[in-house]
C-alpha cells in the first residue's frame, strides 16, 4: 500500500513539474505568415480606410504589390490540371504567389457545397483577402446558372431583358445575381456587358448585349449594376470602350473598330458612363483597336489614350481598371507576357486578368520598377485602389 501511494505521489510530481514548462496557448509561437495576416487584419479593424491602406502598403514588398495586380486562374498558381478543391497545395501557392484575385470557370464549379468550401478555404489562406470572380452574365455565359447542382438562377440572355425595355427587370437580375453569388463566396461578377450592338453581324457580343439602343442599354446597365452592388458584389462593366461595332472575335484574332471618337461618345460610351455613375467597381478593357478614334491604334487594353484619357479623365472612372483575358489571341499572338505586363501598367491598368505566363508578367513589372521604367508610385496607385475596395466590400470580416 505504501509503495502504491509513493508511486502516485511521484507521478503527480512529474506531471506538475512538466506543467511548469508548458506554455499557455496564447504564448505558442505562430508561424510568421499567420502573424502577418493577423497584423494586417488588426490594422483594418482599428483604422480608417485611407490610414489602413497606407499602413498596409508600407509593409508590403514591391513583389507583393505587383502580385496584388494579378488576377489568375487557380491552376496557374497551384500548377495542377484542374482545381475543384483547396487544400495544402492551394495554401502553399497563395503564400508563394499572393495574387490579388482568382477567377473560376465551369470545370472548377462542380456543385454548391464543393464551391462554397473551395472558395472559403482559399480565402482563409490569403494574408490579404482575394477578389473571387466568375463570368455570370446570363444566357450563353452562365458558369453557375447552367449547372443544376449549384442551386442558382439561370438567367436569360441580356438581349431578352433589353427587349422588355423595363429597367426593373435588369435590377431584379442584378439583385438575384448579387445575393446568390455572395452566398457562394464570390465578391466580383464580370458582368454586365455594357456593349451597344452597333452592327447586326457582331458575333463576339451578340445576345450578351442588352441591344442596339444606347439609351435603353444604358438604363439596363445602370440598374443591373445597382442590383449587384447593393448586394455586396462588385459589378464589372465590359468591354470598354464598347465592342459592338467590330466583326470577328478577339478570342481568335485582333479586332478593329472604325468608329470616330464622336460616334463612340454618342453611342458606345453612354452605357459605361451610366454604369460608372451607378457605382460599378470595375471596368474591363477590350483588346480591340480604335482605328479612327486614337492615335496609338494599340489594343485598347494597352492604350493610354483609351484607359487614361477616355475612361479615367473623360468618364471620370476612379475604380479598378482590369484587362480582358490576356490569353486571347488579339494580344497573346502579338506580344510576350512580359511585354504585355509592362505595357498594361504604363497604360493605366490596375489589374491584369489571366496573363499567359503570370510569373514572367510579374517579373517583368518588378524589373521595370527596379530599372526606372515604371515608378513604384505608379504601382502604389493601383494597389491603393485594390486594398481600399477590399476594405469597402468587407472582405476582412
């Protein structure tokens, strides 16, 4: 009996002794990435937006800033064939490549539960929250609505909505899109199409447009934007400065518009102005060339005249300017990813969508800053807008 008591006392002493060296949970060392993530979140929670933006910006490296300007597919950074879940590979990819946004396509979106979990996990890994986007226009471009497993609404082509001449219907589409996208974890919709169909044989836009009447298209765009934005999802006006007057398809080859600047102002720009005034957060730039409206005659996505003078100065847009996909042949067959990246930044682009080689694009922009071709303040200008919108949309909550 005495031996048992002695053994018990000895065991209790050992447990107590070991406990003296056990750190409380709050003292356990966190990994540096998690610490930085929590530090950034605290800044956002405790400071006014502008102050928070400047403090976060001051803690970022040049490389991190440039990554914030890239909007990629998940497969780009994970280096796998098809992404439909987010685990360790995604976690490590986000740490290595802290991009500003991710776009998902049909193969990534199997069903509702899978999509919610994938997006939630992906967001949880990022030090700075991600823009999470999809092309959900209705009609032919319905990545979610066309899949019964997603539990979302399949909207008709916007041409049908435009034919009703009832702006309320466009607003209702925007409200539904906003609510349903947000439930899944998306915070950006690459919609609405703001192109006015100037010619009837336009195939790139077609039924994706609200129609041929600039005034009616403007009303529809304005109301769809309001529906999206009021429900927490950023609207994207596309394809600036209006691709409704081109033949051919910029996915396949370069396209051109022969419209004069006066004609463009009278028709194509009107829906974009209406959408900007309604609060659209993004404008997506087309790759078409304006042959009679600009001196540069570059693809619009690489044109300072189109982006800086026409969009920012003339229309007064102060939000995020994003390219259309840079894998489209209209640009990818002419310039290298490195050339495109530098040209985009010099033209006034804030975010680069789906560069053909995001690492080469990133490296070229960083090198251009280091060699003085681009100022770091020019990079800061875009990153400020990106961070401010992420705070405004409550992505840190």
